[in-house]
């Protein structure tokens, strides 16, 4: 029934376009790739986009079995996370209130403050961020420069656009800003909380690009993994699978960069992971400012698409499933 359900939801046009891309890059026939995708799907629950993203055409079945794909990630998600508590992560207002002890930036909610509170905030912070309450992938986020603007007109615009959260613009640590200054370059820390024991199986840094004010991978950004000592030893990659040792916008070296206050970032994420133990699998987006470590948001369904990109693999080309399974299932 599971595969029958998935069959009815497949975008066949997109799938065939993707297969053509795989066929072209691998010099293998369309029919061969199609058949191989079907076999891999039945064996491991991988979708055609998993196959495309992880270059499965170059991997053995044994290697493919080590990858966290959509099916595997969903199993972790369903096992560790109680949906009754998702609203805390999905609603920015609730999230900020719940984790206020870890928030370093100033903010106001337009549906929970007076107009005078808004004016006080806008005058204190001429440049700030306007965000929708439930936005995803950086959509609806704007950087506002209110200097010389009509504050009442801006206020009405925020209300109409449902950009109800106004946040002080985070001034990130100068070292991290040197990579790319136009966005907050967030450190993604994945935590797994099982019976109060918190583990960190994966850490990456997401970096903005192209003048954009968000670092999201699906909105023009790039990312790379971070080693256990806080040092970046692998190149960054963007959505088009372009690889960068240095940032294309600033020229700053990415490989060899050490994340400042890394140990404190990990420790803070472990602390936050215990606040809502009912949601045991979380991806935290963190940044370092002159005020200290700040949590940007938490994600109750961490995206697995950044776990196993080809420039970040070891020589064995194996994925991260064994590492996660050891924590989740004690294997």
C-alpha cells in the first residue's frame, strides 16, 4: 500500500526529466537508470530525487544501503517526534517564548504588542528583519531599513503581508561574517534525544550567497559539514552541485575555517534538546554574535538533503545511516 500510495503522488514529468539528467551525467541509458531507480526504491525506500542527489548510479547496493533517504529520515522522525508538540517549532512566536533564555536578539510581535511598542522597537533598530509567523525556507523574510521611512506605512504593510514578527538584525561574529556578510551564516546542529541522553550526529554550516539576506540551501545558499573539532575540512556545495573551497562572493577561504565558540554551540544545543523531550529529533540553526550564541530556529523535521553530499563523503562513499542507527536503535 505504501508504494501504491507513492505511485499516485509521483510527478512523472519531473521524474523523467531527472532520469534524463542522470543518464547524461553517467552515460548510462534511460531505461537502465529507470530500472535501477525502481529496484533501489523497493530495496531501500529511496526516491528518484534521492538517487539523483546522492549519485546512486556510481554506488553499489551495499553503499546505497548506508544512506539516510526520505524513507529512513521519516522513520527517525516518526519514532522520535510527537506531532502534538510541533506547533512550538512551527510557530515563531511560540518558539521564541519557549526558548527565550537562549535568544540574544530583540524582537516584537505585532499581534501581541501595542503600536507604541512597535514604534519603540523601530526607532531603536533602524535596520531589522520582518518575518511571517510560519514561513519556510526563508520565504517572506525581508530586511527593512526604516531610516527616513514612514513608520506607520511600514506597520500597515507588515500587517497586510502578515509579517508579524520583527527581529533585531543579528550582527554575527566578525569571523563568520568574513565568509559572507549579507546573511546570517547559521550552524545547523542535529540533536537526537533518547531518554534524556542527547547526541549530536551531524553538524553543518549554511552560508548565504549572491547578495541574498538568507542562507537557506533552497534559496541560493550553500553549505558544508563541520568536523567534531569545529573545523571545516570539506568544500561548500550549492543546489546546483557546484563546489567551492573559497566563497565566490567574498573570496574568503571556507576550507580550513574554524567555527568560533564551537564547543559552546554544541553544549547549548544539547541543553535546548532537553526542553521539549517529546520532540527528540531536531535540527537547530545557530549563530555566533558579539552578544554570544543565538538560536535562530529549531526544525522538528531536519532536512536529510544536506547529510551526504558527494564532496563531503569519505573514500568509502558510505552514508550516515549507520551513525544515526547506532544512536536511534542502539545498533
